[in-house]
């Protein structure tokens, strides 16, 4: 199924221009992935599914002015969100060199002036507090909150793409958080609206 149809099914509304860019990203990743093994998504269709997974939170989050994605990997969700949100300044933190090369190349190839790639672990990123910090399948919630302490403040929101363990993880930290868990298929989106 085509990407625009998949997005439409999930109620994700994007301009034609952005959808074309997302399709170009999918083809680029598919091409690089055959040589560099950047992601488990081996077909364009699987990449489309990851794009939809990355973008689904746009149906319920506030659009940030600045976004940090922790451990972006092959671009999910950070690079995909950057394509969909051209007005948002996006920093992608990714320590693995071959993925950094891909992210930098994609940023240039897809003409994404709003993207900056940090080829290092998130605890070494220095920046003023972000509006939103996202992460997909990197580490547990408590550790993510600790690792990003220096680049967040009371207004920073978090968007963590989680599996079923999210319920145990949130037990650990929930007393200090205002959060929602949005469930979709096998995914739990943990949206923390404030962390103080």
C-alpha cells in the first residue's frame, strides 16, 4: 500500500510535498540499508510502516519548536519527524558512525535545513532545553530522563516509543510526571507533558 494511503488511514495529514520527501527518504534508506544494514526494515513497505509509526504521535502531541531525538538509528522517529515538521529545529543524537553518515547524507540529499546530526551519545550533547525529546527503543524511561537532564527543563515534553514494558517503567517515575500512554497496534507511545 502507498505511503499516502497508510498515512490517511491513521488520520495523519501532511502536504503532498512532505509525502514526496518521505517517499524519497524511504527509497534512500532502502538503498543504503542493502549495503550498510542500518535497520531491520528490509523492504520499502516495512520502511513505510516505520514512517507511519514515527508520525502517528502528530495526531496527539503539541508541535515543538525544537526537538531532540535520542539514538535516531536509521532515522526513526527523528529524521521522519524532521521531514514532517519543517518549521521545527531537530537535533539527531546517534553515536554509530555508519548511521551518522546516513543521517547526514539524508539531511543534505532531502534538503532538510532544520536537521543537525550529533554523532555522539546524548549525554554529551550540549544545547539549551528542548521543547520535545523523543526516543524509540533506546533504554528505559528513568534512564532517558536522567541522560537528558542537562538539556531539558520543566517545560520540556517527552515522546518515547515503547513496547509493553512501558507500564513497569512508568511505575518507577510516575509520581513526578504528567503523562499519557497512547496505544496503537503493538506500540505504546508515552507522552510526558511535563517532568516537574
